[in-house]
């Protein structure tokens, strides 16, 4: 059974810091891994999608890496800003029995960037 | 347009009420999903529709009844809910329900409170 773990559960940093969020998964047989952002009480915004054949993806100040063999992904946020404050969720797309794709989420990292 | 819309944004209902949640996408996606998210927990998959047919029911109680009237619309009918069903209900869509290179696009969610 696929399990996704995110560390740390919460993080508070001053504005301008570079930071790394970690995600690990137990079954390396994944199709892809997706990082989402969720603001309080809101829906999920997709940030980056890394296919299983890829090593990393970049979008602006965000860089996500994937090491499928070790079951790890990191989300790097450069020069953090107060507007980055949100919960960041990692999700892997696996294929359990039956053939359909399923997103399995980690519990998230709650990030607070203070001025 | 990568938007998934959901109505209503907020819903308060009694345990004897019948209500419906609505979700709409115009991206031509053939897979649509319902997720339930409790406070400070990750989203949990409830249902998957593929080509307007129910593909997956993740052992959801029958008081939740999904419906896909056409390829753009997804409803979730609610009846005789319990207070523990209070949560954020998220709708998502993707081009297909199988295949690795799929990004799920999420709506903003409906926050449901059952009294």
C-alpha cells in the first residue's frame, strides 16, 4: 500500500529564506508526482508535475526534484515571500489493483513566511 | 481555460436535508473526481467517473450519491448526512482516468457543515 509522508509538518521562516520541503513515498512504482498549494479553506492549485521519467521541474522560484528509486521528492522555494504562506501537498499517482490511477496525498507542510 | 468550478462555496444543512453539490469543467476532460478533505488532513478520494460512468467508489456510504449528467458536469447528492461528514468537498478533473501523464485540476471546493 502506497504511503506518502511529508516533513516537516509545519515550517516558519523569515522572508527571503530559501527552503526545502520533503516528500517520501513507500512504493517507487509511480506514474508521476505532483506538488500542490492549498490556501486555508480553499481548493488545490497544482504547482509542479514531475513524470516518473523526469528528475526535476522548475517554475519561477520553485524547483521540484524526484528520485524515484529512493522514493523521495523535494520542493525548493527560493527567496521566500509572505505570499508563499500556505499548505504544500505532495501527491503521487499510483495504480492500485483495477488499473485506474489514484492520487495519494501526503498530509502536507504548513508554511508560514513572516516579514 | 484550466478552471474547475464548484457551487455552492458554502453549505449548511441539517441531518434530514437533501442537498446537492455541483462541479463543472469545460476542458474536455473525460475523468472527474470527488474528494473529501477534513480539516488539516489530506484529500481522500471518494468517486471517479470516466466517460460519464462511475468507475470507482472508494467504499463511500450511500448517503453520498454521485451523478454525472454529461461530460462537463458532476453532481454529488447528499441525504441524511451526519455531523462527521462536515468537510471540504473537492472536485477535480483530468483528461482521462488512466494513463500516466495526467494532471488533475481541482476546483475551489464546497465547505459543508452538517448540523
